[in-house]
């Protein structure tokens, strides 16, 4: 039996709706500060030459600013977010792939303040079970003649 291939004119056509299924990153502005002559900043200079252009094409909603700094300053990447916060990551002495990883961290971040999880307390709702669970006589070990052992 021959295989039937539908023609392109018989397929239904869809038109994009503005704003529908369009994700805008919380990152508004990305600033690259670097020294053009420092040997420890070769990774960010290599990132600015080629991968930065590709990243700018992939994220048209993010404003990108590249600034040269005075001699002796460390290279940093700054991200300014919609919620008014900013994050700064030092990329001094990092290779090209490490710089791109740091930029992806800023792109994928929400800009919210990092909350420490180490000292957070676990609170149970009132009337719910305790931290060790609900006691049941069915789960307790039973000794002969002495009842339940608690």
C-alpha cells in the first residue's frame, strides 16, 4: 500500500498570537565589566568575542552592556532584575566555558534573595501528627501479660 503524504496546503495554518506562550526572563540588563589588557581576564574577552553574540540573539529581551574598566579591577558580570535586585559574579581568572556557566546562572535566576535553609525550623500545622508520627498500638511491640510497651 502506498504511503500518503499530505501536501502543505491541506495542513491547517496557525498564526502566532502576541504575548501567548512567550516567556520573558526576569533578567532585564546584563553588564560585563572587564579590563582589555589584563592577562587574567582572557576568559571574559573570549566570551565577548563570539558566544556573547549568540546569547544576545537567543535572549532579545535582555539588554546587554559591555564596559571596559580601569587597569587593576576584577572582571565582573552584573545582572539587574525586574524586582529591583541585582547579582554580581566575579569572573576573573575563569575560562571561557566557566564564564558562560556563570552567565547562564544569571540568566536562569529569578533575582530573588537566597534564603538560607540551614537554620529554618520545621513547623507542623496544629492538630496534625507529630514529627515522629502517630502512635498506634498495632505498631508497638507487645510482651505477654504486661500489655503494650511504650
